[in-house]
């Protein structure tokens, strides 16, 4: 869902929805307007504080701009993430194609168990204990940790399909679905252009060894093929969590201990039934309203 302005959801507050209903006039009118929204191009300014919508877009630079009627310097939609805005657009379009009560009272999805879903999926997880924190503080740090670790995995050469976090019972589990859990033994490394002032340093590093092919020129750059230092997702995550700043409170927690889970073992990252339900839902990643919309 996208209801709620808290950091965990990054969605639509009740006040924001009230403003949209007032502006567009009715529930259906709001959905019809929403179906035509474009991220970073949509401005709702009920009181007309900005004579040109481009001025509002330049001021706020957020996916959706809804100017507060009583404070022209405030964007009521600032908590709305790009993902949440686009989910709202997609759900509105689906409802208009085929209206159904399922959008409001969805039937529970019959999800397979995590064990079945993890089969032939490349999933890794990191679990750490977390201190008692306000929800928005915890989720702010959890989301920053997800972004940092996903970026770190990509720098090692992994392709990250998706990432998510679950928290409960004093635990935080960071989840990553990857294209593969084990990288090939060799990697192609691009160096500087041949006309760069840094070419000598690159050549001196590899001309005497450290690679299995090269240095050679491809296009305008020096290139080598060299053994990969880190091949497994487990080793990569261990290095990243041990060295990265993943949050003011999460980094000390990680230093006191964390555990990495790979493949089928991800199902056992927490004994909580809530975690297992979340894991199944995340692995499926299908919105309930898609069943009713014909999409």
C-alpha cells in the first residue's frame, strides 16, 4: 500500500488525500486525474500560489508537488517517493479499466512458503540486532543501508534485482535478490584513456603481472582481464557490512555482530512468522489489485 507518510511507506498522508479530493472534486475524478500524472511534471496548487507551475517544480524538485494551501513554501507530497507515486498511478489506471471491490477489500493471496519460493532464486540476507528506536529513525537508516549495500554489491560486480528490509522483535533483516550468488573467476577491468595522465600508473600496476590478459587497448582505453578478488555474495556482504557506515545506530549494531544468510538459508534469518510472510510476499512481488484489473 501507499497510504501513510511515514518513512517506511513513503506514501500519501490523509491530509494529502483530502487536498486531492478537494482539488479534483470526487473520488473518480481524482483517479482519472491521477491516471494521467507524470512524475516530476505534476503540480496541484489549490490556492494558485504559483502563477507558473514550472516555478513550483523548480522549487520542490520532487516526484509529486501538492502545494500546501496555507504555506506556499511546503510541498504536502514531499514524503511521496517515486515508487509510491507510480504505484498510485498504476492502481488508478487499473481500477478505471475494471472497477472492483477487490481494490478495497482484496482477498488474501495464497502465497507459497519461503522455502519453495527461494528454490532457484539467488537471495542473500544480512541480520543484525537493532536497539529500540523511533520507527522513522529506524526505517530511515534501514533504507540508507539497503541503498549503500546494494551499491556496494554492484561495485563488486553483482547485479541486484531488488532489495527490501524487514524489522521486528529487535531484529533487522536486509534482503537482496541477485542475478547470481557466485561471480566468474575473472573480470574485465577498464583503465584510463590512452591519452590520460593516469595511464602510466595503470600500466605500471599491471604490466609486470596481476592480470591474465593485457594491458591492451580497446577503443580509447587500456584494459586488463584479471582475477576477481571477491566472488561470492556472502563474502561481499560480509566485507561491506564490516566496513560501510550503514547508519548512526546500525553501524555500532553491526560491529557487535551480524550474520549473513545465502540461498535457502534466508528463510531462517528470523524465526518470526511475520518475517516469513513478508519474505514470501516480497519474493512474489505482485500487487493484489492486478488480479482484478485484467492487467
